[in-house]
């Protein structure tokens, strides 16, 4: 049974479309990327899934239960981190987490959560003095407090330095390995490519395509191999079709007789695939 099921959901703000005919499923224990340009319906979708927006039509089930039938106990099952952190700047990092922890029946130890995101040494610092990246990590820590079954993340690596981004990526992959489900919205195709088991392309309020990044690249890519090699001190490049390459003598002749600098397939990026499928750019 999918952990999230969305069927024919529609939400308008007056005459302005939020989402329309929106349908998709998220499996337990996967990182599901929700990708689309500004105004496509990503924020509306997340707000529906976390019960901020309730006046929609259609069917939404989470954890096998109609979303409308979940009460306050729903928030003990999910964690939410939006793009703009929701924190108290006059409290320390630890005081923030202790305050938010008081909302839950059961929760992880706040200091342990700070350690998970790499903020344990800054536990007693005022959030007012935090950088954008530190606030982002603290907001993620807040979302992790209830040890949620589903984690909703909006641009989780925004503002992080490469070292911190790597730590958070590893944390998310570890959570997935422990059976957690992560619903991730982002404009960053490199993040989606590295982390997501599947990605969904949403345009004009509905999902146009869902698949794994690797499958999308195979389906949308050119079936060729590019070989870069050196001939008399000069770099040459040849392309060969993957079809029948095992019997291509010219290809093997190059491999046997020349210095090979690089061999790679011609894979499109997720950005290029999105543009090809939807005719739109992500930003």
C-alpha cells in the first residue's frame, strides 16, 4: 500500500489554479522528488498534505487513512521543513528544539537531533546570530523531533556549504535506509538526481511524468557512446551507436590502439528532460 495516495485533487484560489487533476503515489521508504517551476502547484500540494489547506476536492490518503479523518495525532507522524525556517530568533538552538518538543507526545532528544544535523556545538547560541545555512539545519532538526514516518522538505540544502550539504544528504539517505519516507520539493536538479528514488514533474497543477532519474536518462537520452582519444598528440572524438556496439570493429580498434581519455554515454540532465517533457524550464 502506498504511504501517500493522491487522486484527482483540485484546489483553486478564487479563479487562480493551485492544482487540478492532481494524482500520484509515494511508496514507503523512498525519497520522492516533486519538481516543477514556480507556480506549478508544489506549495499547494505540500500544504494539502500537511493539512494547512483543507478545502480541496478529490481524495488524499496518508498512511492508509483518509487525510480528512486524521486529527492532531497526524503531526506526531510527520515532520515539515519549509524553505523559510520557522524559528524563534531570541532563543538558543537548544531552547528552540525544547520548546517545539513540548508539542509532541513522544520525541527524540533535542541534543541528539542537533548532533544529527551538525549543530550540537552551537546548541547554546542565539538563533539571531545564525547564518542562513545554520537556520536551515535547525529547521530540519525541528522537523526531525517527532521521529516522523514521513518527512516533508522544501529545498532542504538551500544555503548550505558543501560540507554541511553532504552531511544532510547522508542523513536523508540514512533515514531512507531506516524505512522513513521523504517528500522533497526542489529546483536543484543535482540534489534530485543524487537523492531521489523517483521524481515527479508537475506543471500547471498536475503531474506529467513520474520515474526514477536513471530510467528517465535512459529513456530520454541518445543511445550513443562518445569516445575521446589521442591521435598523434591531438584529441579526437567519435560517437558510436549502442546498438550493435559489441560487434563494432572501429570502436574496438580505437580501444586497442589509442590512448583513451574518456568514454561516456550521452545522458541528458534532469533539467533537459524536464524541458523536453513539459516545454518549460524549472525556474
